[in-house]
C-alpha cells in the first residue's frame, strides 16, 4: 500500500480548495483504490469527515514529520500555495513542508500548482532552491510555467497541466435545486450566480456588483443568487452588497460541500465570479462565465479558455461588466458549446496530474 501526504490550504472552509482536494482524492483513488492518503489540514476533524482520509494538524509539526517519515511521496498542492500576494508567511510555511520532506529524502511533487507572483529577493532565492530540489512540477497554467522560468528552475521536470478540479465529474442539479428552494429562490425565473469575496476592505467593486445585480434583475427579469465559496466571509460580503439593492436577491447562507456547490452552479444561466473556483465550477457544469480579476490566477484560467476578465477590482466598471453579461446572455448555448470543447483538453490534462504522481511511486518502490 502506497502512502501519500498532501500539503495544501485545506480545512479552512474554502470551497475552491476543498474541491481541489476532493478532485485529487477522486482521481488518485480511481487509479489506485488502495492508496493511503494523509492530509495536512487546519481542521483535521473536518477534513477527515468530509473527505474520508487521515488528517494531521497543520501546526503539529511532530505529527507532520511522522506522517512524511512514513510516506512514499509528498504532494504539495494544488492551488496557489507558492506565492506571497495574499500572504507572505504562508509561502514560507509551504516551502518548509517541502524542505522537511527533502530532508527525509522523500520524493516531492508540486501538484498542479499556480506559481507566483513571488516578490522579494530572499523568497525568490528559496523558491529557486526548492524548485530545483523537487522531483516533478506540474503547473495549472501558462503563467505559472513562465514564472518558473523567471525563477531559474531548470533541474526539475516541469509539465503544463490544469487545475485538478477540472477533472472532477459534473453532478446532478437536483441537490442544488433543493438548496435554492430552501432559500426561497424563484425557480420560475432564470438564475444568475455571483461569487464575491472580501478584498482589502475596498468598496468600489462591491458598489459595481450591486449595480450589476440590480441591472440583471431589471433587464433580464432574472433571480440573482450570491454563492459563497468561503464561509462565512463571502456571506458577509454578499449581504453587504445586497443591502444596497432595491430588488430582493438570494444570499445562500451556510457552508456547502463540493458536490453541492457544483450542483448549485449547474442551475445558473450565467456565473459572474471573483473566486477562481466559482468560474471553474461553471466550466465543469457547462455554464457561461464572466470573470473579475483580483489575482493573476483568474486571468490565467480565463486565458486558457480564450477569454478575458472584465476588469480587476480596482478598475471594474458597471457598463463593462454588463456588456459581457449581455453578450453571453443572448448566446448562452453558443458559449456553452465553445467552452465545452476547450475544456475537454484541460480535463484530460487535469487528470494526468494523478497519473504522473503515481508514476513517481512506481519508480521509487520495488
């Protein structure tokens, strides 16, 4: 029985990261049903319950050391772990886990990571050192590939893949319909999803999204539904926006699992998203998307589909968003068909991450 330890931003009630872990477990277990997985988590009990795996606390370094000591492979990822835009300290934490594994002479794979941006001379030097020490790197977008090149990581095999969530299977829409009904959504009207997040206390983008929600309600007679990807932060931000509207909107309250979130998104006619994985869920469920950028990972994902964001959180404008909404609203079937074709290759690349990980195990074991 092979043992794998997974390091990532798990256990923090972030729907995107939990979806990454769910997708990794699904695809890896499909290829090797006997695989023994231990996840480093900020809430080990929740992770163990939610994903049916072993879990250790992210700050219990004795348990982490013991788990890696027994393991045959460390997977660092997926997600955007190796960057210092959203947090400076987290970059050094994830580097530390990788360094621990290499001290124990364990193979390490950076699994479908979004790399960078990484600022600062020390951070970039450490990343270059560790990047050249690991056994395999797969990245989820072209921008990450270019960041590795700029960092000078040349000794390690690097493969361009895709976000692990793209390999997950679409889910039935019935679960989502039930949740929407419980929140008193008007199911006779078309539904438009909006995924928001708090960012540096800025107000401008919230005002714009409030105006967009109102225009969608008036112009298309649609029901706007705010979808929380991180609980409870996204709920609080959505409620703040909803207070500015004269028409009622639905703010979904509660923490939802990956299958529930996918099912909810599947019921939307259109998905407007700041959160990356709200957009990826739309891709998986065949729903047209409008992306708003707060981080290069948004632009990179949209770029992989031949699309662009409608602006970033600083310069976003109501009419620019509405132009894209109208364009996609009136040609929804056409955009669904185009994205379905583009996502086909990305789904195959996403699934290859697991095959490459198991390939490392086969090479290191008798």
